[in-house]
C-alpha cells in the first residue's frame, strides 16, 4: 500500500492540524479566568515609534501577585501608549500608570462575563475546527488529483482518505477536549 501520494504527506497534514490546536491553546491563554497571567497581554499591540509592536517588545510583563500583571516599560515616553493599548484591547481590565510601570489589576469575573468568555472560547474552538477541516479538504483534493493523474489507484486513494479522516477526527476531538477544559476553568468560581 502507498503510504503517501504525490502532494499528500500524512506527517505534514498531521503537523498542520496540530498547528491549529497549538494556535487555539495560545488564544485560550489570552482569555482571562480571574487569575493573572502574562499571556493575557500577548494580543496587545502598542503604537510605538511610528508602528504597531507587540507589548513584550516595549516592556517586560510579569505577574508579581495572583491578581496583578505588571508591565515595566523600558522607554518612559511609552508608558502612556502602553496604558492606552491595554485599555483599548477589549480585555476588560483597567491599567494604571505608576511611574515607569503599568499596573494591570485583574478584577473578579462576574457570572455574565464568565458566560461571555465561554462564548468567545467557543468561537476560537470553531475557528480551529474550520482550520482543521480546511487541511482535510486540501489533502482530499490532492488525493483526488493523484488518482485522476494515475499516480495512485482507487484502493490507495480510499486508504489514504481514511487515514486523513482519522487524523481529522482525532484533531477535532482534541479541540473539543481543550474547549471543555477551558470552559470548566472559566466557570470555576
């Protein structure tokens, strides 16, 4: 049996599907669960020196207390833009400038905000599922083309298609498990 067809690399397909799961986990890291996490500020982009820069390129992000994130800004002139960027990032936090630092206290989550965050987590998970299905579709298209071109037979096409579907099912299951874990973490009081 052919393990691969021209244009279809099962290891690459698995790697791309795993990449969607890794991306989902990093997006989940940015969802606030009531505890301070430096990754909460990962999506924040700061207007610095005429361009948008990730927050970690203008200061050091640390978590000195369970409910506080501290950003030590390297350039004193950037404290205002850092504070503004965090406030406008839609994270539900209220940063406070303190000298050359920006303090970001993490408020308690109320029930309404928890439900809202689980919906956001669900949207992230659905985007990951769509990415995985797109990888599957590309692989299936390559298999059809390889069979049409005579590079593989019908039996090999079916066997490889079944393997691709198995990888898809496993990856979607991993996404669902990650979503369930994140929802439980968000709803925990």
